[in-house]
C-alpha cells in the first residue's frame, strides 16, 4: 500500500501547516483554502494530514461515524437502538475523503443502493461522500473548477451540517459536518465568492524561494521514495510529538480567553478592510483561540490576531480591480496601521 | 557515426521512451507532441515492441466515462446474473503498465481530474463505496496533436509527465536508425534501479539549474532526479554521474523553462532576431525538435557521453547543465524567454479555458447526462432514463402489486419514476471572450497600452462571475503577439500585461489575421468572440513583414474583409488624435462599430462599450 509522506517532514510552507493545524484543533473555524501553483506540495500536505489526527470514537457499523458520546445519533443508529440493539463503539482514524472534480451528484450526496435493490429487491440508502466525510475532512483538489451544481450543494451542506436526500420515496437526513479543504491554482479560474466565504482560512503557497530549502525537499523526498519505512521511522517521534501537541491544544482550547481589547481590535480590523458579513470576525475569534491554544497560551493576544489576520481575512476582501496589490498585501497594509 | 540534429532529436525521443520504460511511476509519462503519422507510429512501436513487449498498454478513449475509467457496477452483467457484478476500470487494469492517451489535448477536465486523483493516490477504489483500494501505478503516454498556441495538452496533465518529445519536424531519414536498446536492457536496468544512488551534490545542482530557468515545480525537480537514476541504470552504472545529471536536466527541464538564467545574457538575441523568429513561427512556439538541437553539442547526447573524466567542480557542472538545458529549448521559445516574455503563449495557452465548461447548454459536445427534470428547454435522455429505471423494476413491480389498483391506470411494461429521469447535457463554454488587438507601436504606445490594460482589467473585474474571458494580442514590430491568451483570471492578466512592452511598426494585416484565427478557435469552443481593435489605422508593415504603407494598408483591408466574412462582432477604436479616414475605411471593411476616441482616459469607457456590444 502507498505510504504517505510525514507531515512533520514537510519543509517550509509554515502558513499552510499552521492553517491545517488550527483546523484540526478547532474544526468550527471552517475549512482551509489553499491556493498555489502546481507542484508546491499542496496535495502531499493534505495526504499527510490523516496520520496526524488522533483517532475518534464512533459507533460500530455506523456509516456516518456517529459519536456515541453525544445524545443525538443519526437515524440509522437511532433505529438500531430502538430495535433493542446495544451500540458498541470503536476507535477509528479520522476520515479524509477526496471529492474528485468529475464526481456525480449521486456519489456525493448518496443514492439508493443499486446492489441491494437488485439482489434483495429492497430500498436502502447508500451513503455518499458527504456521509463518509462526516466528522472528518473533505478534500477537493482544483476546487475552483468544480461544477456549479456541486458547489451549490456543498455550500448548502457546509452551512447546515446536514445532508438531506429525497429520492424514490426515501427521505433521509444525516449529519454531514466536515472540515472542507480546497486547493487550486488561481490562474485557472476564480472561486465564487459564496464558496470562498465557506472557507475559514486561506493560504497562498508557492515553492520556497530559498534554494537550500528546495534542495532539502528533494533530498527528503528522495530518501522517502528509496525507503519509506525507514523514513517514516525517522519521523516517528516528531509525528507523535505533533499529534500530542494537537491533542493538548484541543484540551486547552475551551479555557483560552480573549480580552475585550483584542476583540475590539479584530472588529476594527474587519471594518477597515471592508470584509462582508460577520463571518470574518467569527473566524478571527475562533482562530485566535486555536492559535493561542497551539502556542500554549491561556489568553489570545494582539500578536495572535496579527498572525492570524492574513489567513482569516485575505479571501474575504472585496475585489478592487484597480488596486494592483494582492489581498495579502492589503491585509498587511492595514495591519501595519494597527500595530 | 555522425549524427545530425534531427537524428539526435530522434534518439532523444527514444531515450525518453527507454527511461519511462525503466521507471514509469517515478517519471510519470511522456508527452508526445506530434500529428498522427508514421514517425509517431515508429516511436510508439519502438516503445511497445522493442522496449516493453511484456507490458500492458491500455488505450484510454477520449470520451471515456467515469465508470469505464475507475470501475463500477456492471449493469449488464448484474442484470444477467441477478447479483451485483463489479467491473474494474481501465485504470485498475493498467496497474504496472502504461496508459495511452490519444488526442490528449482534447481530454475533458473531468477525465483529467479522475486521472490526477488516481496518480496522486497511487491507488484506485475497488468499488464505488468500498474502503478497499488497490495500488494503481502506471506510466502515461500522451499524444498531443494540438496545434499551438490555441490548443495544447492541459498543463495539469503535462505537469505530471517528466518528458516531452516533439516529432513533428523529424523526417523519415532522421528516424532510419534506432537506438540499440532491447527489452533485456530495460529489464536489467529496472533491477538495478532501486540500488542506484544520486549524490546530494547532484541533487543540489539539479535544483539550482531548475531555479535558474524559473522552474518552480518541486515535481519537476523530482522527475530530474528520477531521470538521472534511470539513465544511470540504463548505462550499467551503480550511481548517477555528471553525465546523467546533465542529460536528465536537458530531458526534464528544457520544455519547462520559463526564463533564461539571469547571469548569462551574452547570447541574448537582438531585437531583429526575435522579430524574424516570431513572424515565421508565431503559431508554433513549441517548435521543431529538429532545430531544437542546432546549437547542441554532440557531446551532450546520450549516445556519446562526455570525454572529460575528471570530476568537474560544482560550478562547472552547473555551467554544463545550463548549456544543456538551453540547447534543448526550441529556438523561438528561446527568443521569447530571452526577451523576458516568459512562455505565456506556448506553455499555458490553454490555462483558464478548461474546466469551466458549462454543461447545461442546449448544444455543443455531449456531456454525461444528469438526473433532473426535462423542464425549461432541457431534453430528456431516454436511454439513460431507461437504464436508470431497469435495476429497480423487480422491486417496483412488487410494490405495485401490493398496492390496490387505481382505476384506469395504465400498466406499462417498464416502471419509470420521476427520479429516473435524466436530462441531456452539452458542454459549452458560454459567455464572451473579448479579444483586444492593440496597436502598441509609435510614440503613443505607452498611453494606448495603459488604456488597453485598464480596459482588460476592468472587463475582467466586471465580469468574472459571468463566464467571460479576456485575451489580448499586441502588434509589435513586425509581428502580432498573443500577450494574453483567453483567461478569466485577473491575477494572470495583470502579470502578463505588466510585462508588456510597446514600440515598433504596425503590422495591422498580421494582427487582423491573428485575431481572426483566435476568434475562430474561440468559436469552435462554443464561446462568442468579441473583438476590440485599438489602432489609428495607419499600417506600415505588410503581411510579408516588410515596410511599405501602401501595400500594408491594402493587406490590412484584405484581412479586414476576411473578418467581415467570418462575421465577428467588432469594436474599432480609433486612437488617433483626430478621426482618420484610413481607420474608418478599415472599420467599414470589417463591418465594425467605429468609435473615434482620441482621448480615452480610462479603460472604463472601452469596457462599457464592449460590454454593450456583447449584449447585442
């Protein structure tokens, strides 16, 4: 089976790694958008994510990975409970599901199980990718090329956290809460503003300009390909350490406070940049908390705000075609005024 | 044996095939730029019968559907057996072999997306919903028959292939000889490959020379390392040596170069050369493999390894590599790169055009049908609907029998439900592509260019939510140059336009021809071209590329009438300080809207007029 390159062996790309780490600490930040050229390691980073995530507890046999510790279970689990079955739980790895560009709507939302219909003549819902991604990650490469009807669907599900299917007399709603990770090359097309808004954080990646770093990337990659097992063993400790850091950050998260002064600053920042809606501020708040937890701090500071602002806001700026500077520069310009 | 340039290009193409046969997964594939013909056949048969006779070659048809590619429920077999039968997709069957992509430039974005996903994971799912997957590694052979610059293989696909070979300019004589590599050599090399080491100083040189040529992709660097190792394996070595590094750099980096190394400008062609080149071969940026190697020393060829047995220093090695890569770049692309223009119209001409296919159009290339109601002018796909209904028949019949019969109900043979209905979809790129033809000559070049740039950006900003695209052709010196291929990306437009210089003569006729060609190619893709011509109408370079006002104007008039015949919507903006009779005559000849606007201060006015015209 193919091995994934370890996350902690990825050279540079600190912003991308930070954004992904924050989304694992606080999933409600709402997804990460990664824009950059081909061959910058976007997909390597995302594939390495699965190994970092601490396993989660699920109901055995539940297609939606129900969490046994919460009161409201999915319809399938409720039905099993009602039938007197005692639900067992198990630890599984967090799903990271690929949504390919050409996926059909049936495959994404789920459809009637054709196999069951043929062999048993019964109607059974066959869950789709959205079900598979529940409580995990949904990764869309080339998200900016996704067909409109799928974009609409995702926007809706990402907002409600629920997938509703009405088909052949079946009426099913199941939880579909996932962290959306999108990647793409901005030169190939723009993303609809509504979709942009669904992503909590956005990063712009490019190949490291430092030659020494590039050389290091190739050397590590070469070593990994030559002997993946030995390479993975070499990074075992750092992977475990990072995993532990994510776990402890999650525990710390609920205790992190944000002072009113910092909140005020965040509001002012959004107003100054003219970001639409409240989502920018919400993301800033959640993101700051996660960042503080990641740093081991108990209180989010203005410094955290400063570090987070480009990630949380750059994709929310209104476009100004006559302003030549990139949105990152615009955020930084305003930040410079503030600090 | 002396080798001429065509012959060594042929040997290079064969070497690339051998390397891919040795390490298909590590090198991804080879993109063969060539029209269908005997030379291409010769190359492929060399690959198939001489290098890899035991390997499986799977052809992937252009219009392949997802189920065929990735596998899925086999409806026919399932109905026959009465239990689900899954069939493996073509990709799963290709594991360990090669896939062949004919007409790769026409592959749909969906097919490319599926391919990329499998390449990326190195695995394919066994069933639709299975958590089970099987490894799926293969090499790709893509035949790009596109005619540049308007059609070429999708950059996403090209990125995943280490090599590009160009067979179009080779003669049969060039290909008379063949490299003496047999399947036994390949087998032995394959066995040797895992043990082959690449010294880190070589990795460093490779990364450095890639950076010098403006190659950003990490994948390209990796390909070069793999290519060097495969070469070493082929040459019976235990480790990569200088020769392999230099050759690998040439094989992998030459067609990827986006600029020339900054420190070595001495061979930069002068203005004269650049112009002559682009006039001759304006439409063939990725030119002849033939000429590719005119200045290539035979010593760099894989057949005759370098004599120098002393260890060259790191600097010398890099020097050698830079030379080798430079030698591999097609001459006219070289001129472009040297002029600092990047490789916009050869490498990425198709960027921004793919994937934004509108699939709800009423005409165009047929796309996969999707579930839906045939309302609002959408047409029912009867076949697909029946196909969708068939699996449920037994179940529905049972249901129907259980229910009390309704009076006057027609008992049809086949039970179709609303959910079965499928509607036909066609791929069509909707929307408008506005092509700016900008006369960047003379004294007011800077100002006019600035206005045109403003208009382009304004248009893009106004309409990026719609499916509109913008392109720009500039008249410079003796040629018309595609400075911005059709794009929807503001980022890209800005970058390309920022680097656009002005000055030189006014080859209006050539410009009209270029704009006509682009407009026609856009129309073929299902979009509507809109042409905006910005000039004072004073032509001074003829179609042949020589000076002479009279002839130049006559040529321009002739070309203008071709535009009229083609029936394009054209906006003619006279940029002279007072309305010009010549300009008006041209506008008349092409049946354009004539707009004397001597003092445009903002691109806004132009963009509004263009938007207005587009709506008509």
